[in-house]
């Protein structure tokens, strides 16, 4: 079956970022088509925990985007909060030693100056926040703004309320450009979609889509595993993670890094992260990574030692060398906009990203300065994305 | 063949029954039975309620695949009744929801 | 513990493989979750129990006697009550032991042979979650392993060669069998007679017993609903037309406290999947020597495609001989196993014919009302699954799972995925799980002790 469609904007990618771009573009009055070679939430969105976090971000453009996005998430929650399991649960960043507590305190002070709400929690008051937390921790910081959604449900419902045309199972095989180089839509394996604007929300495959338009964007996959436990009653109230997690997020090493991130879910199971390693698109389960996750989680919550893990899954964070996403128009290919490379923060940053993209599409003044997110900020000699061929399947 | 059977199994000719309790009630069990077989033999068909709809469940696949027969044994929730051998004195309890105390 | 070959599963395939390798000088350890070797088909009654009620047909008993005798005369190490949750490349086989399955054990080996067997497929219908409804294989396991009948009055229903032995075993154990309800038609069964020849002696033996116990047989019928609130009180059965749809007006109620139901078997492929062994459809892909696509990993029996115990024996024998030769660094000589290879060819053809005869009725999904729970672990209804497909854009089982939680629970979709695939038209996908069984985080967090060194 082949058909030709015309609309105002084509969003490539039916994950959370693509869904948010579709929602805000539609609400700005644009006729939107979303194309994905897989199903809804088939990539990073379907493999994550659904974090909406400010606590793990250092002051700067990403934190500004996170705060902006959180405000939009709260608005959305009024509309579809229950459907997407929106939970304003708060985060608790715990420090094991006085040294890491001091470093955490410095970060918290800087975050406060940037508009983050945070409260220091002394070791003696930790049980009030998390009764099952291990004894002997040095202290923690409570971040009431941190929240969570069920990411696949969020993408599906945001797409549904956007009213955008959804073409899943359709692979983009090329970006249409006219003689002057201006983008005119996309070619897919089942016909063309014509539009004056194309939004690259292809996540880990964003580099591949950029290449179709003749530009480079060095998105690389950074693998993470999540361990899922048997269902439990609500025992872990916050998203709880070790202060070392912030350094791991910011680190660029290819080797396996794990720092414990533990949280309950509305559905019952506890989710345990977070590992980071750059190994391409290899989904083969890695027992060493799972062991490290289990060890970290049981150190934070000793009761988890007797709780069973029922499954583990891998996902790939779309990673750019400076850990910032690419958001906004690409001057190298007029008509092409990027909204990808959010690494492990895409669910949280999706709403702000989508709103910014809609502002650019409608000629409005962007609410945030897009300069730090410029897609052409990487030197031409920067390593390009490895060929984005998926070796595993998303199962 | 060198067999290693971690569980103490009664030797040939041993047919002495023993007792366990189910929700406080004494149940007579023949040796070598699983918890599920012991409960069914005592006329108990359900020993779990689901955590969402609170519906009763008992044995379903009978070979450890479906996890429908989860039951609490000696204070440990989430034991598959169809696999777990009944042992003298086992305290078996109906499992509600996740089986874990809030 | 270190050995040359670890065989996972002590059913016919695993034992035949272990014996064949052992006879050729290979050190073999067989791990099985059960309390004794034999697998589901040769599940033995508890030691010391009155075995008069044991109901295996004569040829099955004969096969077991010779397997057990060969095993006793061998140097094969059998590790029972070992629940394998992971095979690490290299290979380290991780298992859980103890009554609570929380004591870790590791066995190292140069090669692994997966004889993990199969499990029963059950398609959903209204009322199938009621206590008293169990799988046909589950009823058989209770009868064989505990000499325990699940109830007083039973209906055996669904489709497949397992229903007949289950009905006869229930009847022999003193359960009143109200009906054997088979969705395949009698002429289909007859037409494929030659292909069923391998099953004929067994079938005749069971059929005679059915007659003796006066069990009514309803072919081209199906159970459309199970009734009861706290437990099963009866089932509605209905006739099917030739297209596989319920004939309106043919419904009638059968009182029963037990429904043993099954719609065929599926291979256990978790361990194969987590090792990266390629699958063909739902089964592990193997070559003529029963080697999987991963070097050092063999597979045999139901895991490579459901075909029954005789096929499992033939495949296991070939796999064991191949593994023994390859572990010595030699190429095996297929001429040595030509009889097993011939049996394998014939039995695989027979299994394919059985699959064609015992297909679930075409219209089964229509009987699944929106309020029917399809995912037993997470209480997800057919309505929620249909909504995920119709309104939220799910087109595959993974997305249905993400949007509804169907398949996210304890069983990881093993029970519900075939039904959901049928309801939605999504392609069936075998579960691919690590851990293959739930494992305590405390066990995962520390290195396991090796078997024999603990």
C-alpha cells in the first residue's frame, strides 16, 4: 500500500518526545502526522521508568528545561494524570558518607539558586521519609518536585489527545528536500508524507534520520538495564537514589557504571536502576550488570534481599557527547527541526521540548534560549553516530 | 547414577501422614505431596486472592509456570503451592494481594 | 561443581541425551526442578504410596523402567529440585534450591543441553480464572505425582492429544468425568489417521478405558463459559459448526467442580532465548545434530518443537551423542544414530499432522467477552487489551503489555500471550526472560556458591 499525504508537520518518532511535539504543535493549530517504524513507545520510552526529575540535574540549560517541562507536566496531569499514572512522589537523594553529603549539599545549594525546591534531611529524620532505608547513611536531600509517569501510557495518551495522524509500522527511508535544500517532508516505505517541517524525534535513531537529511548529529546509544521485582505494597515512597548517580549521569565513560536508583510504582513492582554502558545496540542480558543493580538496591534497602526480581529489560538512552539534547531548527537543512538526544531524561524533558518545538514551528518566541541545544553545535570532526542498525529486537 | 536429593524424602514403605495447618486448621498430609496436592486433598480449592480485583485463585498449570497458586508458607509469601513440598508442621496461609504486609 | 555437559531437564529428552553422552565417556550432570527424574510424562507417585491407582499406559511404564535402569547403571549425576534461572555464557548454570527456592547453586560446564520441555497453552474464556479450572496437564501432574484428584466431577475440554489420557486418568482415580469436550471434529481425526499411527496404540488403550468408565465424548464441541462465584460449579458447552463457530442454540450446562482444559503445548525457551539461541517460531532452532545457533548449546525435546515423548527420546539421543563427540573435539558420525534420525523424521511429520488436527476452533476469540480476565497475573481484561489496540495504537504484544500490564506479572506472559495474540491479531512472540525464574535480589547480589563446594 502506498499513499501520499500532505500536512503541516511530520514528527518522526512515536515515543514520548514525538508525542509531546505532536501535542503542542496540534494545539498551536498545526496539522500533524507522526511516523514511526515501530509501535507507539517502541524505543527508549518503552524501556524507561518514566522519571520527571529536577534533582539529578546541575544548574544550566538542562535544569531550566526540566523546570519548564515539570510545569507543563503538572498541567497535563490535570487532563490525563490518572491515565498515565502521574505521581508527584518526590525524590530522595541519599549520601552514604559525610564527603558525599557535602558534595550533595553544594549541588543542592546551586540547584536552589536555579529555582529548585529542596530540603536537607538529617540522618535521624530519614526513617520519616523512607522507613525501610538502610541504617548508617549520612543524610539526604528531599526534592518534592520530582515526579513519575508510566512512560508508555504517557506517550500513547498524549498522542491520542493530540489528535495527530499516527502512522506506526512505517519506516522513514528518506527526507525530501527541494533543489534549494529545503526540507519538504519524508519518504517512507509506504509512500511519502509532504510537509514544510520535519521534526526529528527519533531518539537513539536520531542520527540516522539526520543523515537522511544530509546533516550529522552524533547520537549514540547508552545501554541501561532495569530490574523489576515482584509486586509489593507501597513500601518505597520516593524515587530514592545515591548521590553518586549524579556523577554517573554526567560521566562519559563507555564502561559499565551503576549507581542505585530504587522506586516503587503505582502498579506494585519496585523498579531498580541504573546502569550505563556504551555497547551499541546489544540487548543481550548481562548478568554482571543485573548483579550490580541488585547489590546497589539491597545496600539502600536491605529488605529487598528477600524480594524476588521477576524480570529485567534493556533500553538505550539517546546520548549526545555533551549530555544535552538537540532541540530546534537545523540551519544546515531548512525545515528540519531536532527534538532528540535527551539521554535518560527524555520523559521528563519531553513536554518542554514539545512546547519549544511548537513555538519555533509557529514563529513564536521560544520560552527558553535554544542556543545551548543547537543541533549544529558539534564540531564536524565529532564522532558521528555509529551505523544505527539494531542488532537485537525490542522484545 | 549418583543422585542428590536435597529434600529429605521418606524412604520406601513410609506412608505415615503428618499434619500442617492451613489458616489455623489442621490438615492431614500424605508424604511426598506438594502443598497444592495437600490442600486439594483436604477439599481446599482456593488459597489466594488477586491484588487488583481480589478474586480467588488456586492451582492452574500445576507445573510451576503460571504462579496462580501462590501461597504463604511459614511466613514466606509467594510460594508456588504446586512445586513446594509439604513438610510436617508447615504453617500455610491464604495469600491476599501481594502477600507482603503493608 | 564442574562437569563436561550440563543437561537442563530430566524428562525423556534430557535423560536420553545424558545417557548417550555418559555412555561415550562424557561427564554429565542433569538438573531438574522436579523431586525426581522423569519429567512430566514419567512423573512418579510419592515413595511408598499405594501405586494401584497409577495410570500410565503399559508402553509408557516400559519406557520408564528401561530409562530408570539405564540411569541407575550410569555415572550421570542427577540434581533434582534445582530450579535453573540463568545460564551464563561460558557456561555457568545458576539454580535455586531449597523449599523456598532461595539457596543459590552454580554448576560450570563446557557445554549445555537444553531439554526444558514444554507447558500447556490455554486460551481464555469467561470464567477460566475460577478455582476448579486447571490445565489438563496440571490435573495429570496432580494425579501422577500425588495420586490426588482435583475434584469429584470433572469436564475435560479443549483440544489436543493430552485430553484423552487426562480423562481416563481422572476416571480411573474415581472422578466422575461428565464429558470429554474436544473441538476437533471426528472426521478430521479419522482423516489424519495414518499420521496419528504413532499414537494409535496409546490412543486405543485410553479409548478402551474411556468406554469402560462410560465417559461421554463430545467432538466438535467447546466450553464457552465456566460458571461459579468463589469456585467452579459448572460449564456451558456448545457445538461448533464446520467453520469453528458456536452453533447458536446448542449451548447446554454441565455441572462440575473441575474443568481440566488445554489447547496444546508450547516449548519452554526462556533459557535458550537469554543465551541468544535463534528460534523458529516458538521453538528453539536446531540443526541435524540438535545443535542450536549458539556454539556449545544443544537442545532436544519439546523445547525444539512439541512432538511427544518418543520424539524427545530420539532427539535427546542424537543430541547426547553429538555433544559427546564435539566435546572430545571429534566430528560425530551420524550413521551411528540413523535409527534415531529415522524415528525423528517420522515423528516430526506426525507432530505436524497432529497440530493441524488439533487447532483451536477458529471462532474462539468471539466467545471472550470484554470483562473476561485474559492476563491472570495482573487481572487485565479482554476489554482493556482491545482498547489498547483499537484506541492507543498497540500493534504488537510488547506494546499491549506496556499499555495494559498484560504479561508483566509473575508468569511474564507465558500464560496470557497466546490468548492475547489470538484476540488482537498481534504476532505471537515467545517470552524472552532473564531471570528465567524469579530470583531473590539478595541471591542476585552475591556470587553463588558452586554445587559441591557449599
